[in-house]
């Protein structure tokens, strides 16, 4: 499998086009290794050529607890916060060495290349506030365990 480079038009789209999760992880890790060694104070969003993304949580994509804790402790758990930071800022986080920074950057790339991005294109709370409210008579009642099992089996719940 060829290595993804930062000089690609959009490393995130190249990662997203990989056919399997393992292939996406390998491609993201390849780009993250290239990012970690950059000593520039340029923001990550500029390095990756990213303009706008939703504020999704990056922590579920981290492979280590240390990376998740570093992000949580420093309030940098969403994509937007990480894109606004620089590589040296990530390396300066407490308990964040090069390997943890690589894990954080891999998680960032995977979260941006994740299929969930296509399902939730809304990025701002203003856009969410403009959504139509559901009327009470349109509301769906919560599904009970019994109703869930019946739905799985293709029967109606009682």
C-alpha cells in the first residue's frame, strides 16, 4: 500500500477513500508521522488544507488512554480545537510526547475521514437551532426492550 503524503491535494479525502478501516488507520498514521516532525507554528488546518468541519469528538478515535486524557484535560477534544492548534502546542501538552501526539493526530485524521462526517453535515449550533421542532403528536415514543426485540423479528409491538 502506498504511503499518503502531506503534499497530496487533500490527505483527508485520500484517507477516506481507503476501502477498509485498517487501511484508513494505516494511511492516517502515515500522515500523522509526517505531521509530528513539523516544527512550524502553522495551524494544523493550514497544513492539511481544511476549511470547515463539524465539532465532532476526536477522543473515540484515540487508540490510547493517555491521548484521550491529554485531550480532555486540555479541552482540545473536538476537531475544531485541534485544527486551530499547532504541532508544537500539541507536543507541549502535559504527558504528551511524540507518540501520544502521533496518536492524537491519527485520531484527528480518522475522525475527519470518518463516514459519520457525511451523516452529520451540520457544524454550528446556529444551524441546529434553525432546525424544525417536532410537534408533540409527531414525536416517536421511546422503544422498550420488548418493542425493540419485536421490531428486530419483524413483528409489531403490543
